[in-house]
C-alpha cells in the first residue's frame, strides 16, 4: 500500500505493481457521488459503477472558472498523445469502503 491520500471527502489507499495501479481502497468520509476517470476499465466492489453523465451530482464538488490564461510569450509545446479514458460514477455512504480493481 502507498501512503493514504485524503481528497474531497474520501481517503484512498493505492497498490501498484510494475508502474500500474492494481487496487484502490476508497473510504468515504462524507458520502455522495464518487467520480473517477481512468484509462483502464475498473470494477467497484461495494457499489454499482455506471458511466458518468453530465455535471457531477455530488454537492461537495464545485469548480471555479479561472478565466482564460494570460500568455505573454507563447511557446511551441511538444505533441502530447493522451490515452483514451472513461469516467464512472458510483454512490458512496459516509463511512463506506469501496474496493476498485482493473476489470477482468
């Protein structure tokens, strides 16, 4: 296990092997919707995961529009190829524990 990550109402423990995540244990401290973006399909033990649609319904999730960046000296950026990803939602309860692993 890697050190615990505290993030937006949950604690997350991650396990890794050969540079890839193999298991995550999510403990919800507040309850509500958990939204996860990943490049691997995952299974969620303890909840039903579904493809995320629309804005995040979690009332604790809030974004602030930072506006357009002000770039004074534009630079050429190297090409970046991102991997395809998927985003899933699953409902959590305060104090609940959920185990995520690569789907088989």
